C-alpha cells in the first residue's frame, strides 16, 4: 500500500481544521444570537400579575393605532420607584395579528374567549366603523364586559360601538369632531355632546373623547381617578407632554 504523501496529509489536516473552525464559529454565533434574542425578549416582557388591575385595549383590523398606543403609553408607566400598577393587555376577536389603519401589525394578548377580568375597557375607532358595528361578536363582547368592568372608555368613533351595544343609553358621550350629528341620528338614546366644543366627557362609569391624540386625555383622566394627581403628573412628565405644550416657546 502506497504511503500518503506528507504534503497531501498537510492539506487534508488544514481543510479539516478550517471546517471544524467554521462549524464552531457558526455554532457560537447561533448560540450568541439565541441568547441575545432571549435576553431582549425577557427584558421587555411584562408578565400578567393577577394582583394588579387590568386595562383592556380592544383591537380589530383598521384600528387607529394612536388610540391603542395612547392608553398603553399611560397605563404601562410604573411608579416613580419603578413598580407597575396595571396589567395592560390587548384583546381581539382571534389570536391573529391585526393590522392598524397606519399599517402596524399588532398581536393581541387575549381573545374574546379567554379575556381576563378587566378594570376598564378602552374602545378605539377606525375610519370605517361599518364592519365593527355590524360584527355581533365585537358588540356582544362589549355588552358582556360592561357587566364586569368598572369603567368603559371610548375614543373617536369607538362611540358607535358603545351606541350599538346599548350599554350607555341615557349617558353623555362625545365622538370625533364632525361625527356627533350622525352618532345622535344612529343612536338617539345617547346624549351626544357637541364635538366642536367638547373634547372629553364623563358620565358615571362611561367616558369618551374625540380620539387620536385626545385619547391621551381620556387615559390620563382615568389614570388619575385610579391612582392620584401626583402619579398623573409623573406620567405626564415621563411622556414629555409639557414639551408638546411649550414646543414653540424656545
């Protein structure tokens, strides 16, 4: 049998070493990436705490994302010493991601079937509310949650879902600027306020706003009611709302 040439043996050894090195690099890179992904996810996950009140954010395709984000922005902020005060959970008809009017894809935390006990339910709007108002599952969900929540809040055309559910008949409500006359026509039992003058209104457990960035007002108003004026002031400073008020005074 012919002996292997030292040169060929050397080439074979180098190839084997390079192959093993590349495999180790790939394995190490995969391990680091997996670790980083896990650490990032772990850092930002906010596990459900059954001892905290839960704020529910209704979602559906075409929802205005500012009306979901505003409430989350306000209620997800901790105390000044870093303690969470609320569970903030998104809820949709199914587990499928919903797509906002503006194009973001949001994955709901819960569905109508497994939604936990809520302290408050926030009902947002879409530019076209026809599908939502005629979706019996959404309307029935709102009716059901009205029996167990302490507060129901609608923003913008979310008032139409409140009207369709009948839960706030005889109560004051406001909708998007320019939408009040049609809302009153469609749901004559509601006490629709003048949306050209009224940004936010409360009546018992029900409150409502013009929507979009005015959704921060409805969230902050309820936050103060559930916590304190000082915590509201802290959250407003956390969100730099004072900068929005005085942005042109430099």
